[in-house]
C-alpha cells in the first residue's frame, strides 16, 4: 500500500461511483476520492442513500457549520438499550448546547497541561514495550507495540487495573466498529448496533461499578475527577461519565494504534525521511502532522443536514446523511501541492485529520504526544525496520491503518535494552 501511484482513472477503473461498489482497499479508495473530488465533488450515493463531500474547502466549511451539519443522529437510528446508555456521554454525537456543556466539563479535567505531564510516563511505557521484545528480530508490530501503547496510556489515565485491560479490546473494537465490519456503510444501522449490545452492556456494568466506587473514594485519576468536576452548577451524571470513559477508550486507542502503523509503513517507504528524523529529532512534530495528513486514520466524519442545503449546485434535502471525507480533503491538490508526496517538512499543513470546529479532536495533544514519543523511541532503538511478511489492513472505509505488520528489526547498538 504505497498510495503514491494512485491517479485519476477517468472513471474506467471505477465499477460504479457508489462507495459500496469500491473494493475495500486503500488504493481503490484513493482512486475513488481522486476521481470524485474532481468530477463530482458533492456526490449522491444511490445505493447507500447518502451524500459524499470530497474537497478540502467544502469539508472544512461543513465541519465549521454545526448549525447546518449536525452531528446528532440519535433519532435517525434506533439505539438498543446498552448502546443508548453509553451514548449519553459520547458528546461527539451531540449538538450545542448539550455538546458544549459536556465538552466543557470534560475539558476542565482532560487538559493539555495534564497531557503534557504524561510525557515521562508515556516514554516509560514505550521503553517497557521495546525492552520486552528482548532484541527480537521478528516483531508483530501491532500486537507487541502499536496496540498496547495507547491502550496502556488510556487505561493509566483512567486508572484501570492491569488485569482488567484485556477486556478493553473487545469493548473498544465493538464501540469503534459498531458491527460494521466488512460492511461498506459509515453509519451503523440499528441491526448492527443490536449485534454489539451485549458487549456494550458488559462494559457499562464494569464502568458504572468503577464510577460508583471512585465517587465513594476519589483519587487523582480521570474518572474520580470527572465524578467531582463542576461548572456553573452543572455536574456529570454516572451515565455521562460512563459515556465519556467508553468514548475515550475508543477515541484514544484504535485511532492512535492505526496512526502508529501508518507511521512505521510510511517511514519504511521513505527511508530518507526516516534518516532525516534520526539526524534531526526536531523534525518529529512535522512528521506526525504529515502522517496524519497522508494517512489520517479516520477517513470520514458523518453529519446530518438540519435544512435543505445547496452545495456546488447539488440540492441536499433536510435530514440527509452526509459523509465528509477528511482523507480525501487531505489529498486535495488545491490546498496541498503534490498531495501524494510524503513530506515531513510540509508547511503549512492544514490537514483535517483531527476534524475542525466545535468537535475538533479533544485528544489531539495526547495523540500528538504519543506519536512523537513513539517515533523518537522507535527510531532511536531500531537502526532499520522493514515488513518481513504480509501486512494485513483494516477496512479503509472505516479506518486507515494496518491490522498487523510482521516487522524485521535491526536493533541499534544498545537499543535492545
Ligand atoms: C491519534 C489519532 C486521532 C485521530 C486521527 C482523531 C480524530 C478525531 C476526529 C476527526 C474527530 C472529530 C470527528 C467529527 O468531527 O465528527 C475527533 C474528535 C474527538 N477525539 Fe480524536 N482523534 C485521535 C485521537 C484521540 C485521542 C487520543 C483522544 C482522547 C483520548 C481523542 C478524543 C476525541 C474526542 C473526545 C473527540 C470529540 C470532540 C467533540 O465532539 O467535541 N481523540 N477525533
């Protein structure tokens, strides 16, 4: 998957213009975005019954206009019991004023300063995972590093005991994929949500238990602080804290795992960029932004129109579901010269991988810090790394990144710990 060779195919390579007809490979999606961004930048998908938007200008404008492009889909899709409970705190899917009240309370606790203070701890977790490899030559990168690193960080922030963390995987996968695995849809159906409800019920019971005990004996952890935070007389209910925890678990975990896999693949494909980063670690922050732009993990954000909208001459009725293709916008040549090029020195880099507007990623400082720490550690301790077997991928219609990368690693002198 280099993605650098994909170009406009003039439509012949595209069997049909609908998303469902595209093969679930990253190259196919790149082709599809490239073609439609030029030919039908606002496209109605007959089969899925929703709209797609591809250009940077349009995606950015829609993200910034939450009055017209609502994030609240609750009354479009029937939510089963356990899911609707956890959804009470998932403010990504709310509009103002509900969104703002919750985001503002959570922001008082989940602050950039609190994140900055985690740097040493994240470095320790990263070093511990690399030490545990014991200088091995063959490394399952996702299993041994990209998956456990962000999971350990978020479990640490929530102060969840190590023994319970194994259960997180099933819960966070269920919440993230929402039963859409193998399906081309970006918005889950009621039936898909029902299929994951038993797992969500298990997660809810676990977190509600933890929340109650933290209320009784608060500590310095995030859950205790969410339980006690107050603003203008507003406090969070248990179900809202549950939703925030569930959401942080998903948002803070798979996203970062995926970006770590993309980072390793991109640096393998661009050895000069890897060499430049080794020689000058101050380039790391720019490299993180470019990984996000080039292979941002979340391909699209879903919205629903609150009124009829005319966009590039197309009339979108009220209550249309609109998919804003962040990943297509991030390859728009109108904004990014030579967009397929992976350029760690790219400035400006106005990518939309972390969203924009009132829903701009609250975890952006954490995501950036984790990636920066991880890249610095990997490049310091590994002299060379290359995929040594078949790389498997997630379905790029839902998430962009690798499921597993069997890496062949050459350790730097003293790097094996
Ligand atoms: C590393 C990669 C990450 C990526 C690519 C990413 C991407 C995004 C995007 C695109 C949005 C906006 C979605 C929309 O507008 O519909 C978003 C929102 C959000 N993200 Fe992230 N995220 C990442 C990591 C994290 C982390 C580590 C956390 C926290 C632990 C986090 C927490 C959130 C929250 C709470 C929101 C909702 C904000 C709101 O609705 O006000 N994210 N993220």
